[in-house]
C-alpha cells in the first residue's frame, strides 16, 4: 500500500472540477442489468470499485465500452447469460450488494455465501436486503448458503425501513421498478446519489415520485428502455477541497456542481466560522478567512456537528470537518450516529499535536487552535479518515508521511494531481 509524502504549509488555491459521484455510478451500472437496451453513463470516475463492477458484468457477457479519457461508459447487457455467472460477489464492495435485485430480475435465482460481511467501520448486515427482497415476492432459503429466487417477476410492496439505509433503499427501488403494481417505501434514504439513481431510472421508463424525500412511490413497468445520463459531481470531493482551502487560508473555486445541496454543508462550515459562496453551478471559499468555533447561544452547551443519514450532515464527511476543527480555536463536539467504529482513527490525528478527546465510540470533542507539528501517521482502512490525515499534513509546515494511504484511490481519481494543481507539495512513495 503506497505512502503519501507531504511538504505541508502551502496555501492551497485554484479551481477544481470535481469527479463524478462513485456512489451514483455503482448502482447505475448495476441497474443497467434491468434492460437489454444500450445504456450510456457520463462523468464516470476511473476508480477501483467501478473497475471491479465492470469486470463482473463483462464476465457474464455484457458488452462495455469505457472511454476513460472522456469519462463515458456504454453498456449493452443483451448478451448477459446465467451460465457465465459464478455467483462470486466481491467482498467489501458496495456494488456486490447492489447486484441482488438486478440479477434476480435477470436470472430469477442467486446464491450468497452465508458469511458475515463488513469493513473497518463495522459489520455490514445483509438482513435488511433479504427483508425487502422478500417483501417484493422473493423466496429466501437459509442453509449452508443463502438462496434467493423469484417466480416470473417481482411483486409490488409497501415497506417501512427501520433504518434509512442507502443500499437497502437502492435495492428496493431496483426491484420495484419492474414489479407488478405500485410500490411504496417509507424512511427511504434520500442522499444525492440515491436521487441520481431515481432520476436515471425515471429516464429509463419507470415513474418514481418523491425523489429527494423519505417517502417514495414507484410505478412498476414491464420493461425499461436504455438512456443516457450524466452523473452528478461528488460532494465528498468538493467538500474536501473547500475544507482544504479553509485550513490553508487559500481561495478555492469549485465548478460544475449542483448547488441545491450546498446549504447542508454551509451550516457545518459556519459553525467553524467559514463562509462559502455559491452562484449558479459554482462554489467559492474565499481566502484568508479567520476560522474559529462559533459559540452556542445556549449556555454550558458545546457547539456540535452531528452526522447521520441525509439530510443530516453526511457521516462520510465528518472526518474532514474534524481535521478542519483542529485549526479553529475553541471547542466543538462531533457525533457519528452511524458507525460503531467510525472514530478510532482519531489517535493518528493527535500525533500531529491536535487535542481530541474521545467521549465514546460515537463522539469526540476537538480542542482546536492548538500548535500543530508534522508527523508520520498510519492511515486506517477507511477512505475519508485517510483523506483527513492528508489534510492535516498539507496544512502544517514541514514534512509529514501518511502511511498506507492508497485507499484514497478507491474514491478520488487523480487525487494527488488535483492537490498539486492547488499548489500542494505531495507525492506517492
């Protein structure tokens, strides 16, 4: 796993066009299995998870042309065959779960290994996915392996999710669009990438109402058609660039973004005294802002940033704000309401001289504005905390090394090149 060597302390400024949202691309590639017509997806980032999913589809007969320079994928699944599918779902990849409903639609039966899955953030259970597939008429057999099958096609259903899970919502949507009748899902996830999938499927011929809310109504159709769709900009990436601008007193301009989601992020930045401007499809963070934790109006209460399913502040972005908070004089709490192991990387941040106290597995308090120094740190096996450690190194004068930082490549194509374009002194080792 590659290390990142950083000579920090430069003011990072410039203009960035963010990559397409990986979390939009993966379910769209899976959803392409719902039709035999050609599908074209634009603004596709060249990332490891996308490569793995393309490899799986090609292995079962899909004809795929991927122009990585133009960031366009063209998919024709008309030749996909069951006999070429080895039931080997890639462990640890979001796309493996998102294949459940599309493959059931196409093959009528799939087999899963009866194993516990997960990552460094905690266990990722499949029970919610089996539950919603059952609601759509699938039969589930639990033995040495888990067998799932449907007769003919999915049946419409009305469900109330006990948790607003992105992948569970997406699996339900992909099953419901070709089900007999009208389906309803309450407590649906509504993240920007879920919205992208809904708009993509609506262009293919279904009708999903309530996009962007927790209540979706889905009209099932007998057949979906092909379409051409442009993936939205990755909010994870442009929030990273905004935070880096604030940490280094630089001025960063982000172009080609959907600014309707920006207020969610502006609110969090404002708690650290950072102002972000928006006009049309452009976002700007001005240089030389004096960042400082803004005191709460309620006496004896710490200001806090809480992360949970959308429209809360996204939990994946919490590490970036924790890094930024180390530069802001004052005290602020961060609350990860999702992952049971989402904050154990904090000890690595403290190696830079930061003062962060872990209250419990879900909450930390940052005592910001303390003197920081360069450090050699070990990146956790989680993408965004690794990015946060890189941000720390870039904002501190001197040489820092982020060991085992290669997982950044799973979510950020050309990350180092983009950092260099802003004036960073950073290289892979």
